[in-house]
C-alpha cells in the first residue's frame, strides 16, 4: 500500500503530489509536511495490529511511515528507536511528582535521537537510489547518518562546524563518512550542504529541510503513546512532555506523531508539549513569548552545542507544537543545564547538555507552577553524555587523588564522607 500521498506547506498550505521530490515549498520556502493516506491506513489497520507487532524498534510502526520496508535486518539502521523509558524514583520524590518518566534516546545505535530521522531518510534514499546522502550537523545528526549509512553500504558526506565536540567528530570519522569541517557555525555548514546538494545531486538529509526527517522523529511519539498512554492507562489525563529544542525538528516531529494518532482515532487527548531552550539560543522561545510565528535569528552561545542554533530551520512548526497542545516554552541557563546533567545522573542516566536541557526545563516549570504534583510527566533525553565529556566534567566535582595507603584513605573518609 502506498501510504505517501504528497506534501503540504506549513506556511501557505499548498499541496504537492508525491510524484515530485521536494525539500521545501517552491512558493515560499516553508517546511513541508508529509501527507499520509490516513483513510487507507484506518481501513487496513486497527490499533492492536500495530501494538502487537513483535519488532521492538521504530520499524514496528512501518504502517504509519511514508517509506517502504528497507530490510537490512541485524544492522544499526534496523535497530533505531525502541528506546527505554525509566522511572527515576529519586528524582520523582525530589520534584514532588506522582508520575515521572525519562525516555532515554541516548540508547540509540549512535547514541542520540537523530538516529530516528537518519533511519527513515536512508530508507528514502535507498528508494530513490541516491548514491550519496549529505547533511550538516553539530555532531549528532552527522553521527546518526554516518553510522547508519555505513552499516548498509550508503555513502555519506558530513559538514560540521570545526568547533563541534571532538567525541562527535570522532564518531563521524570512525563511521567512515566523508567529513568536512567548516570554519563557521552550524548555519554556515547547513547553507554549504544545501548548495552541495543542489550542485552535485546529493540527497540532503538536513534537519528542518528534508520533510522525511520529521517522519523518523515522530516515531518517539508512537513509542510514548504505546509505553505510557496505553500501557500505563493515561489516556484520560493529558501527559506533559518536556523536550529540548534547537532547530525545532524534534519537537515538531513528536507533535506530528501525536497528530497522526489523533487522526487515526487511536489517541483521545493530545499531550501537552513543552519546549525547552537554552537562554543563549532561544530564537523559538522568543517567538512563542511574543505570540508570533516569525523566527528572528539570534547569536547562539550555549554549552549545549546540539541545540545551539542561530536560525532554527523548523521554528514555525516548533512554535505550533506548544501553542496547539496547551504547552509552553521555557528557557534555562547553562548552569541550570549542567545541574540537570548531574541530577539525571542520580537516575543512572548519562545525558549530554542538550538532552539534560529538557529536565532543567521541568524543574523550572515546577517552580513556576506550570506543572502540578498530579501531572504525569515524561522527559526526553535526546543524547548520551559520552557525546561531550568536557561538559560532563563541568557538571560534577572532580574525583580526589590520594596516596595508595589505608592511612590516606582513612584521612580522606574522615574529612569527606559523612
């Protein structure tokens, strides 16, 4: 069944046929939403047909995706998604919440949420028989593309800012991608990758540009729906979801997933979606606070490199993810982000700064009364702390060094351990 009907522009609403291979709206450059044949999906599938499928990864939801089955069983491409949801009891008690979950997308094959988008984009590239897939990235999107692509014999070219954390660049190189460091920021790398795509005919994976990226990211919403709303029976009380926001594509993808479920009649209530940005990179939050959908660029400066963006490429839909769900935006400082890295560590969750930003936003939302003790809450960690060890060390107290003797150990314990 061909589920992919075409595209709709998020700005002007113009519809385009699936026979055209488009990135953005030809009229105004707006982001395109993939249109699925919801009526046909409803006729062919019931909710139980999806939830009873044995596959544990994002391909479990293949009937709700606009691509064909890519195959490649046993590869990282096939094992994206299906990430764990933890109940952090100590954090729940500290925050005074009745129900709290953390979905850890740092457990993806290349350790970030971006694997979801790359898996679906690579599946699309295979359908189009594209020789090379290109993307711009501060590290995670590039690693996701490089790691999943190499596992299925797909060539990848990655443009990254030269300031990206070394651990992320190392992933790109180990995954045998063609890595080109740009003497500029993410936006400069983005623009160059689009030019290269146009010049050489490469298939462009760029976040907030290729409409198939959001289709991969929406699978997180499907998993939250199944793991929490269905299995934990929270369909009569809206779930509040906290997610960090950079270019806006992740929060837009989560929103799109829940909209698809509503259209299918498989979801009673839209969850409240809260976007969290660093105060040093808050272009989308600024628009939300002004009651506007116009995104004004900023000069981004934050420790959370994965969400450090001057001009968000999916800002309009990211604003709508909050406004259309009775959610909100929250801005937090770098110090609050580093504190959140340490706090999540109490639950055995190692989050990079961008991932911990969502938890920092939850803490602030509770303090301001936006979240009450009875509200069920889920926080999305978008990436592993192994992505940025330098930042992780800033979040903790360095381990002491003592002489290798019992006497030295006793002195240390007497002084420091209560």
